[in-house]
C-alpha cells in the first residue's frame, strides 16, 4: 500500500477498501504514515465523508491498534456513559457514584478539556490530592470495591485515536461525524463495557451545532456499538446553553457536590437522573429510585469513597481564584437565551482550559452564572462573576462573553428549557 493512493482515493470522493483502512491506521500508529499524510487524509474524510462500512472498519482498525480490556472478572455488571462534549457538562461527577450506588460498576475513562469544552479529569484535579492516572489493576480493584472510577485512559487503549485526536485538534478536522464517531466508539469498545449510554449534545456549545448532524452522529455511534455487541443507547440533549450555573474546574466540582447533597440546579439534576436511569436499565436495573439516592446521601457516600480511593480529600476546601470581576445587566428583561459557546470560550480564556497542548489549567478559573434562562433581570443585576488567577485575562474573557445573554422584554413568557430532546 501507498499512503498517497489512499489519500487520493478519499480526496476524489471514493470509498476506501477495508484493506486500505486497516493498513493506513496501523501504519500511522507505527509512524510509517507521516503526520502530514494523515492530516491530508483526515481533511479528505472531513470534506467527503465516509460510508457506514468505512466507519465500521476504521473504528475496528483503531481498536486493533491497542489493547482490549475486559470487565468480565468483576462481580458487578458494567455501564458507561460518554458525552460528546459541552459547556458546564459536569454530569459524569455526580452520575458515576450515583449509578455505582445501585451495584453497577461504572468505569469512566475520561479526557481533558478540548477547546471551549471542559474535561472531566481537569475538573477532578481541582480536588486536593486526587490523581487521574491509575494502573489497570488499580482500576479493577476500585471498581470491585467502590463501584465507580473516573480516570485517564491508559496509553494502551486505542493509541491510533490518541495520535489522530491530537492531529485533528490542530488541523481543523475535529467536527466530522466519521471521525468523532470512530474516535469515541473505538475507545468505548476497546474498554470492554457491556453497556454504553451516549449523551450526544446539540446546539451552540456542541461540536455538532445542527440537530440533524447530532442525530446522524448519535445513530452512527449507536450502530457501531450495537454491531460490536455493546448495548448502546443515545440521548440527544440540549447544549445551546451551559448546563447548570458554573463553568470551570473547581466551580463545577462544587456544583456537582451540591447535586450529590440532594440540591443543585434543576437542569443538572434532570440530566444526571435521566442518564442514570438509562445506564441502570441497560444493566438490568429498572426497579430503583434514583432520586432517593441523591436525597438520602447514598450517592454522596459513594462519591467520597471514589475520591478518597484516588488519593483525593473529599472534605478539603476547593481552590478559589485570586481575582473576580462582576458582569451586570444593562437593561431590564427576562433571559430568553444564554449562549453556551460564548460562556465556554470566556471560561477557557479565564484559564479553565488550555491554549496549548499540555498547558496547566487553573483550578479556580471560570464563570459563575447568576441569571439563567427564564429568569427576570433588572438593570444593574448581577449576570455572572468571572474568576481567574491572572487578571490580565479579564479583558478577552469579557469580549468572549459579550452578548451571551439574550434578554427579552420584561414579562415575556420564556418556554421552559428542554434538556433531553430525544432518545
Ligand atoms: N470526544 C472524543 O473522544 N473524540 C472526538 O472526536 C470528539 C469528542
């Protein structure tokens, strides 16, 4: 095989042969196909798409690039969830311990922030002492003892995706259905979970902003999982506005702990409960009262055990940013919309995310939202508080968040926000 032939075939709108796909993914992982060749191929895939058979084969080749794990030795059934990425999406934090409370093992192999979207590992690292890197043995032991683990994927799992993902991030080729679907599903299938619930985001703050594209992504991933023997379900959920009232690492941990204490914002609770029900049902548990486990502290107990098992102090004070600035309303009105992308970019610029690979994030940085959709505002009211350790960042964050609140005339009836749009 020759990389140039494979690139030309896709560039000209052709369908890649299975053997071509196997070869190019393997050769790229081994460094035989160069980064510039794979970036040309990724752009050709971005522009010309892939047939369903090509996506399946590409996913299989990415799985074959590394190890496959198995949870068969566990005494509990397993269920996992994956979000396609959003703003204020801290759902994994309350969800994993909540589901584990009912005897289902939740192996959450999570990632770091990408662009304007936050990363679960970055959030948890705001907790003093907590560590993301576990060996496979440590992970298995924690799943057996605590039931929930949130950790970094080991380097052996789908190494082709690790390389390709980093390449896509810097070549403008992230937002392509074949590439997102194969990236997510190769990791999930290689991980070996029996059941998977996908949270596919749609709207301004999602990678797929159009609902039709989000639906196609969901359908593609469900088909890939089902074909691989993983019981896979997708929820299509709203990401036009941020989830909850906090965006940023420690700020989101604090809000997640509120949910685990039986409180927290209604949208975060609604999505956590909806995803927990799907995960539990896919593991055969339909007879459980999910809300009760949030209200009576059982999920909180599992959270504390999960954090402590990874070296974290669940009772320690969370870091706070050294500087804050307020954002106030200029007019009266009612919040009809809150742009997730604008808020996400502001949080990123305040230091909650990275501007270069490998950069350290600020634990305390982010945006605290004081007026969300449906709420009345008077001129001068607090809309948000911006947090950062590096006050020179306030200017660009303010530029990013400018216009994020869409204020309708006072008294306008704003329809209640729907979080779960479809299943
Ligand atoms: N998350 C992933 O793991 N991969 C993608 O391509 C997009 C989101």
